[in-house]
């Protein structure tokens, strides 16, 4: 078994419905073109469609697609409810847990999400192929035109103003373009947008193990040491995901696993992701928005990448709708969004900097 085999039947059924129902034959002019159908892109599509905008979403990969599992804080549930997918996510069979263990320059302790009169708050260990498919299905239901697999090849410009895109199969004119291509940052790369870096290069490595690990049956763990940190979580009944960030950027040795997973069978290959801290200096302008990792990136120790991705997509869609309704100018919306992205990034960067200052960095 590889990680690409570990996809629920429900996720495959959603993907098949998307293939049967989506069509992009009649998309000539739309209000919004969205590049990328991950959580940020799908959330943007859902909210734009709810505001009555004509949405054209382009995704280069087939669904279901492989993506690292994601631990979701229960604070995300109100946003999922707003997007109209809370019930589907809660019924998808994702593992639930009350918090996580942390060992970071102090004795290991359990950090609970919290509770209320109904009981403890439960986070979700989302399996990303299924989670992403649920969001994409919702955007299709609301009328978003979904083209996949397809990819953007060029921008259509008029006096340095984006008026459309060309894909491998068609040309589409648009009033707005949203880049949700994650670390690829297609639009930023194409337009030469400047990026501000706030850390040395950092690579997060992740892999999967199959078997039984009682220590991780109920909650994930984050453990730091003088050379970096390790995250371990159960993402399926007998599948565990580990993530390792070495401060010297070295790839884990062949066959390496966290101590508690030693003896389990490795499944799939070890992959790396560039998580160098960075932010686009101009995440929005007159008619474009960068959302999710296309706007800014911090390493996974910040612990809420999907939450921030969805929030940025919802914020961008709200501002686009306000522009289209004539309530705000393009310039005001771009400035407001850019300031919001900057404040959010700086808040999380300060938290991470404090966290890393507690480690003994290697010489």
C-alpha cells in the first residue's frame, strides 16, 4: 500500500460526480478566475458563487489527489458551516481528538482544545483527498465552473491590467483572478511579484507508516529537540503520518522514522515541502488576490495552515463581491486585504519566533 492507495471510497465517489457534472465549454467571460482547487481556492469559489458571481476554477490535478493529512482545530467548524460543508465534513469519518501533546523545551504536556457545557471540543484529523473533494463538490453545486485537469499557460493583459487567462485548452476573460496555487505561486512568478523572506531556508519532510501505535491512538504529538521538531499523528485507523523539520535542512536518513513508529511499515515515499517563512509584498492589487500559501507561508509548527487558507479565500471573495456591488473601490479592497494578510503573518511569525527561541540551535 502507498499513500496514494489510502483514499476512501466516499472521496472517489465525490470525484466521479465532479467528473460527470463539471463543464467548462461555455466559459467565455466570468467574474472570477481561480487558479488551484485546494482549500483556499475552493473556499474562494464557494463564497464568490454564493455572492452570485460567475466563477471559473482551474485545477491541474485529477481528484482525488494526494496531499498531507491535516489536523484541524475545532475553531474551523464555524467557517465550514458558513461554507455549507460542516455536516459533510463531520460525517466523513475523520478521526477526532480533544487536543495534542507538546514537548517543546519542557516536560511533555497535553494541550486540550477546550470544552463547554456539551463536553470537550474535538478537532479533526482530516484526510486531505476527501476534505478537498468535499469543498470542491460544494463549489460545483453552487454553480462554479470547474476545469480539471487543466492549467494556465499565460495571462491576457491590456495596458498592464489582467483581463483574462489562457489555459492549455481555452481562453477566458475575467474581471478578477485569484491565485490559490500554493507554494507554486503561479501568478506571483508570472508577474514577477516580490517576496519578503523572514527565515533561513526550511524544509519539512513527511512520510507515512502503517501498523499499530497505541501511543498515538488518541492524539497527535509535537516534539522538539536541539536539531528541530517532529510531528506524529494517526490519520487513518492504521495509518500514521510523521513530519520532521531539521534546522540544518538535512533530509532524514533513509528509513528514518520517529521512535514510536519504529517497527511499523513505511508506506509511500518521503516528500519534502519548502516552508521557508515568506510573504508576498503585494498580495493583492486592482484585480488580483493571492490566497493561502500563495500569499504567505510559515512552517507547520504554526499549526493552522488550512484555517488560514480558508480564511484568506473567504476574505478575498468578500472583497471581490463588495467591489462588484460598488461598495468599495478596487484600490481600497487591495489595500485592506494586503494589510490583513500582513497583520496575520506578523502575528504568527512573532509566535513562531518565540517558540523557536526556546530551542538550542545547532552551531
